[in-house]
C-alpha cells in the first residue's frame, strides 16, 4: 500500500499527543483522522473505516479498551488493526488490551522510530 493512501485514525483526549502523532504521520505521507474521545473515535472509525487505529486508553465517554472491544466484535471492523498507546503500564492493562482485541500495546512516551515501524508493520505492503 502506498503510504499516501493509508488512512490512520488517532484517538486521544490529549490534544498535544494527537498533534505530535498527526505531524509525525503526515511527515511520512499518511492521511490522518483525529478524534478526542472514545465515542467520537468509534463513530469516526465506523464512518471512515481507516487502515489503522491508534487508541489511548483513558478517555472521556468510552475508554480505549471498550472502543477496541466494540470494533473487534463487529465483523465489518474486526480486521482493522488497533494499536493501544497509553501511559498505563501495568500487567492488568496489558491483559485488558489483549482481551479488548487490540493488536499491539505501546507505552507513552513513545520512540518515534519504533512507533513508525509498528505503524508500517500493520499496514498492507505496497503491491499487496
């Protein structure tokens, strides 16, 4: 997949974090959609069907685990990869991420190079 055609949804209630991820992803040619709470993220995911979703955990209205669970339990959206990106680092949080169906769990603050590598890993390769 050409990065310019990949659509990534970033969902986080921290506007600075969203801006940093948006700028980083734009710099590497990705289309970026943004939402600032779980309900908005869920609605946007359903409307836009992005190629990848990056979710914070602690957000108003719906937490990231619940958003992931709702999307992964729906046959229309279950194939969309979800990366949970959060400051929460406990074993219980990792277990909740797994139970939610998230494909990857990364901690904030994140290393930009590792973050981009993981983003690329979840997007279809060009020509596939």
